[in-house]
């Protein structure tokens, strides 16, 4: 059974799978920008950037509001918590692997040769 949280996390993973959308999120980490300001950072068309922003809004990663004729976009990092939670198991795996590598490297060569 798929839960609402799983659906939301899946939407976030789909949203950050695209390099253009990841770059948009990176730009928004520094503060709010209009759609036009975001679009000037890319060689793609403004409608294409708007489509990316729509997907990011659907995933909850971007919030926007109108200010006169301009749409102001801001980052909402809360949905990325699901990505961080998912990566935690892999962090522990890498940490364990690195500790084992460190132990192996620091173990004298003579002891390594004596092991069966």
C-alpha cells in the first residue's frame, strides 16, 4: 500500500532528478527570485523554466506568489527531509566501509599477510 508520504517523497525524487530543476533549487537557496530572474540563468526558454517551476511547486519544493505582474518564487526545503532520511542508510553504510578501510590501511602489512 502506497502512503501519502511515499507519494510526496516520490514527487520530490522525480523533481530533483532533473539537472535544470536542481539548478533552480540551488539559485533559490540564496533568496527569492522572479520567474524572469530564474530564466536568465538558463539557455532554455522561459516557458520551459515555467514548466520546471510548476513541477517543483507540485512537489512542494518551490512556493510562489504574485507581486503585481511578477511571480516571486522561493525555496521550501522541508520536502527534502524525505531525501535526507532515505540517504541516511547509505551514509551509515559508507561510514562503516570507510572505518573498515581505515582499519585495514592502518593495520601493519605483516599482520595482513599472516591472516588466512
